[in-house]
């Protein structure tokens, strides 16, 4: 267990057992350099196929094989460089390595940009004969089918090369935001519950917002959002640039809208997105009811935004050290069977996880890795219930990748983002089910119910609110409106009023929350949290009610990677996301939790 202090430790002060082992990817940085030069050579060589790719099936196969090898090795370079830079964003050497990896990705995108246009230029009958007459190309059939599906949105060879060359500029808003948000922005010192001066960090902010001391919550809230407010115009300019970049890409590729340009690659219709928002609007009374319960249980005259993270069951403070969190997650996931448990144990004991926050470390949590490594998990662990569920969540991602990579070839291993949140959220649901089953204490049960209701608030309602915000700002920009800081704050304020209802005081400082959401630089992503959560609830119920048959379906889904369209893959696990039923079912569970809580409080 790491000794805690009021100041963040330096990276070299973290014990090795709490740090991931990136040396499994590259034992020495010199080996990274060798592979870097190898990829540059491969990028030069791939251009040799520019005029011969369509000559024969064998030439097409050669090109596809060499391109896959180049992509696979460049992914390894990219992942290692960026994860090293995330250990301490102030480390100039690894920041430089990450920048070089970024540039390399742009370089290879430019080098192989001719491939898709050349394939699309092959007459359909000729391409079919290539595939049918060459066993190697049959392996690429789904890959080629995906290219053909994108034909209406694919540009000429020269245009594709130009788009690829613009990659660094296109990624600039997100890269600048990341540096500002993780390396440059500094927060004030505030006093904790004991009156001690503590420097606010993004990692500590969450724990402070969960504090039972309202003064601490209010001070942390004002310090955090006040800091972002002082950068409001810069941050508005960044998100405006991101939106304009999305509009440029959509127009260049002849999509009907920015949003469509992100949905079509997943083969997801606009209606899935719109139906999600509509389902929230139709069930807004449930969120308003939850806010009413929260206000009542906290015994407040006014409910403010800094009151929505603190547990409403004050007597059930749960301090959960990392080691205890690991054991609870393992027990909660035993229901997934012996093999899953064994593989989970490997993850916990083999250098997959970077546990604690240190100076300069990237904020938040994620699971990442490459095809030639096991998955890795970055955490910034604090000893609370939320961080235990973050561990369960990220290990869900990790095991999904572990099974996908082990059972699919490289080009079909990467699953789409649309299904990415299913495994992670299912893990959370199963751990919650385990804890509720093994809790006889009424107060603890109420605390857990509160936590589960919070998952619905943050993962279904909140993420849908983010998705609606993205939809609105892109539509306004597409109509020519300028996304000023005032407009962004106004839109965000109105959405909070709509979603949280009459019992919530929407504090003015919260209008700045849009400015600190990293996912807005991975556009039209957040709606997948809500759809993924709904799918996960359905699968979890099947596993708990059916046992082994449902487990087998689920493991088959995890092993399927990106071998089919996301909606089809979920059908393997027993969920049809083309129907609104999973979302409505999830909201019925939320309603049941609200009713249970009302019964317990009397």
C-alpha cells in the first residue's frame, strides 16, 4: 500500500509493484528507435504498389499484407511512446518521442493513402474474381467489403493524400487541449476536512466532491471551475476549432453532417443517436425524482451542483484501499467463470496496471495497448468506491482486448467504439450485484443503491446530455453560428436545467464544465457510453439469470473483436440495439432503484 501525503509523489517515488511494465513492449528505447526507422522504410516501400496494386490478385495481396505489417508495427511505436509520455507529461524526452510517433502516423497515412482509392477504382467484377481466385485475398474479404461500403465517402488518390497530410493539423485542437489540461493548468490550494492545505488536482477533485463536508465540496467546485473560467476564451477557441475540423472532414467526404461522419463508419444509423436522446427526454422525470430524493436525504434547503457526488447515506463512508478493491473485483467477477477469473488474475499480477497518481501523470483512467502486447491500464487510484468500480471498468476493457487479440488476426482484432463500453460496464454491474447480495446492513445497502443510481445518472443521463450538447453545437456551427464562450455556456446551462430539474440550482460556474471534457475532442463518442451501458445491463441480467449459456454467448462476443458490425456482434451476446428496448429496460432498472431507495428511507 502506498503511503499517502498531501503532496503528489514523483514518478520515481512510486513502488514498482504499482507501476505498469512498459518494458515488455520495448525493453530499451533504442529498440523503439530501430522499429521507428523500420516503419519509415516500410512507408517508402509501400508506395511501390501505387501503380501495380490492381494488376493482379497477388499484387493486391502483397500490398495488403505489407500495409498490415506496417500498421501493426506503427501501432506498437505509437502506443509505447504515448504511454511513456503519460507517466509524466513534463518529461521532454518522451513528449518528443510521442510527437515523433504522431508525425510518423501522419507519414504512413500519407504513404498508404493511395490504397483505398486504387481498390475502389478496380471494377467490381475484377475485384470479385481476385478474391474468389486467391485464398489469401479471401482472408481480406470483410476488410475489402468495408472499403467498398465507404466508397461514397472516399476521395480521389490525390485528395486522400492531401487529407492524410493534414493529419497533424486536424489533431491539433485535441493535442493542445491535452497539454493545457494535463501539463499546464494549475489549481489552487484549498483546505480539506481537517483544515489542512491541499493542492487541488483533477484526481483529488473527485474525492473532494464526494466529501460529506459541504464547505470542502463547494471550495473544490469553485476552485476547479473558476480555474477553467479564467481560460474560457482559449478553451472556447479550442472546441470551436475541433467542431470546424469535423465540419471540414464531413464536407470534404460528402457526408450529410459531422455526426453522420462518425456514425456511418460503425454502420450505426442516426436514429440510434436520436432515439437515445428522445428516450432521456421521455424519462426526465426519473432524474428529477432522483434529485428530489437527494435533496431530501441531504436535508438541504437548496441542492447545488456540488452536492450531486456526495453519498446521500452519510453514515456509510467506505474507504477501499487498492488491494481491497482488487479482491472485491475478483470476487464480483467470479460469476463469469473459471477462465475469465484466471485471466483477470494475470492482469492484476503481471504489470498491466499503473495504479497511483504522481506529478505530471495523465489524469483519468484508460485501458490501452497494442496487438503485440498485453493490455495496459492507467489509473489514478483513490481509496473510494468510485475508484474500485473504475478498476472493474478498465479491467473489463482490458479483458475484452485480451480475448480479441488472442482470437482474431490483427486486421479484425480491434473492436469498434460502439461496443467498447459493454465489457467495462458489465463488469461494474456484476461487481455491484455481488456487493448488494452480500450486504445485510441497511445503511450500506442504501449507500450501494445510491452508487448504482449514480451510474445511471453519470453514464446514461449525463453522457446523453453530453451527446445532446455535441449535437447542438455541431448543428449550430454547420448553420454558420460562431461558438463563442458565451454561447457554449448558455447551451450547457440550459441542458443542465432540463436534465436535472426544478430541485437543482444550476450554479453559474458549472456552465464552464464543457471546457474540461476530454471526450469532446473524440467527437460523437460519449453517446456510446449510454448505449453500451444499456447493452451491458441486458447481458448482465442474462448471465445472472441463465448462467453458462449466457456466459458462453458473452465470451464469444469478447473474442469476436471487430470481425463484424457492432450491432451484429451484440446480437451474438443476446442484445438487439436496433431496438429501443435495451435503453428502456435500463431506465426501468433505474426506476426500480429509485423505488427501493424510497422504501428504505420511508
